[in-house]
């Protein structure tokens, strides 16, 4: 490898597990995978866990580049990455035999895999100086160790990170100061059936980052609208009205604030295929999603069934040790859904009987996310709960399962991430909020404010 302006990226195992095709993400720069990483992938690929599939995909991607008639010398030196649709990588890929490194002063003890990878980066940094050598890992502690060991450039894998700070994540609505109508000089209003559409000049609005299906509210008036289309000069807004939103109803549930009203409007709109609900604990995400699902399936007969799924926590990713069927095994992880059903039917004469009747009537199915791959779900409302613990790749797998006539509801709280290698800015939930904000078939609402209890509200703000 020649000393030039191209960087040399040394990849940790968790990068390839997070994004199996990460070797194609470094454009014109060169990529090195230490032999220790291959050993770790080999240990993981046969486990009965979802991550094993990612390990196998990563191994096949390496084989596609380094297989065939490539010589051992070429593999160590670096092989040009092949052209791949959707990627513009032009660098090289090399496997470094880190077990052959001599023990030298300043190196970390070599009996730990992380230390071997760090020692590889240290060796390459000395060998190719002054060329930039970058260790890429999603392990925070490993990044600290690498810095302490003398590696100058250590980074997180951020290719799928669309924002730098969670404060910049779009909330799905924009609130104007004062009265919305006072911002405008001229408005053209037309009627389309039962809808009132306002055509507003973009130059009158101080915010030019408005997008399709974003809700608009103000501080003083009853105005509430949703952007339905946008061109170079005008914005087209459907007039919803704050009071009308607050009078929406689904399965006996009415919104308690305008944010819940916007969410319920999106949930009940047949033209929106995916609704993303974010917000703190107790803001009503699961309650609104479940109420809307029952309303759409039982009352309006727009869908045939409700499928509820979520990822199982890392400590119990396999659900096999629990007794019973798949649905019985998933019940402990989906207790939030059964809690919600109890709330929706607490005033019935026989709440338990009502719950069982509705679960059968609405054909509510509890499914494990591990068994969703390969399916095509038709004419259903799918509730994907706890999305903050999914990677972008896992959420993509779920979204691509949605067939004709299916509505997907994704919900999550970015303050409650349990995954070892995910943060609020790298979560799959953050990824889809940003990626889908200009898609006309999706809507996103941040449910601002806790309505569960004053105890929950105090805890959310002060703990």
C-alpha cells in the first residue's frame, strides 16, 4: 500500500456486525480487516441468533472480493473492491495476519481480541506513517483503549448516522411563533371534497426545511395543517384544525393534547402507509397505536389483522427457553400491548372476557422479529414496538416485509436504548425518521409531553 492521501481504515468486528457491507462504505480509501476479526466472525456465524446472519453476510462480502484466484500476497497487500450497485467504493481490501506481529514495547497484551486489533492498528500506523491510519469500532471502551495505546485516529462507524446531535432530529411538526396567518401576505384556498387546501408562498415562511406530511401548528390560533405537497415556490397545506384533531376518536380513546391529535390523525389516515411515533415514556405511543389498530381492523374493516412484534432483548434474544407457542413465548416481551388492551377495556363488565374476544375478533398476533425475515405481510396493521433498539439494517428488513395494503406503525423512545452498540444518533429509529421524512406515504410525530401521571412526568424530567 503506497503512502498517499488515501486513509487506511482498520475495521473492528462489531462494525461488520452492525453493517455487513461496511467494507464498501469508505469510498476511495483502503480497508484492512485483521485476521482476529475473521476468527470472531467465524465464532459468531453458527450461533442461533439474529446477529449470526449478519456475520455470514459479512463473510460472503469478503469472499466476493478476496476469493477466486487471489494470491496470499495480494490479500495481504490489498485487492481492489469490485463495483457494487449503490456503492462508490474504489479503494482496496486487505486481510492483515495480526498473529504474526512480534511483541514490542508499547503494545497491549495480545491475549485479548480487542488488544490484537488495536496492536494491528498501531503497527500499521508506524509502518505507513505519515499516512493516516484510522481504527473504526462501535465499542466505546475500545476507542478509549486505542487512544490510550497511542492510535491517533479512532472513530465510530457513522456512515448510517444522518445527524450529529439528537436535538436536530425532526419532530414531525413545526410550530410557528404567534399566529400562523400573520406570517402570510397571500393565501389561495380551494376545496377538494371534504378537504380544504391552502396554497402558501414559500417566501412568506421563515423555515425552508418543511417537508411532505409535516404538521404545522402555531402558538395563538386554532390552526393545524399538514403539508401535502411542495414545489419550488408554494406549499400546499390541508387544513385540519386543532379542535377537530382533539375530537378524533379511536376505540374510545380521544387525544389529550394536539401532539396526540396529530398522531391519531396520521394513524387513521388510509393514505399513510407508515407512521413513526417517538417521544418520552408515558406520552401515549402504544395506547394510540393499539387503539387505532383496533379501530381500523374491527370498526372500519380496512385491514384483516393486527400483528405486534418487537426485538427481544440481548439477554434473551432466543425465545426458545420459554414454554408454549411462539405467541405465548412473546407475551412477556409484549406485556406493554396487553397492558394497553386492559386500559382500553377497563370499564367493561368483564374486562378479561372483552380482551380475549377482541384479540380473537381483531386477529391480534404476537410475533418474534427473529422470524419475520422472508415473510410478506398483506392487509394487516403491523405494530413494531421498541424500535430504538434496532439497527438501520434490522428496521430495513422489517419494512421490506410489508406487502400490499399493510400499515406499519413504528414506535420507540430514544432515551431507552438497551443495545450495546447503539446510541440515539445511530439507532435505526433515528435513521428511518430522517430517511422517510420526504416520503409521501409516511408521517412522523414526536409526542411532546408525558400524560401518564404526574409521577411519570416528574421522573422523566428530573431523574
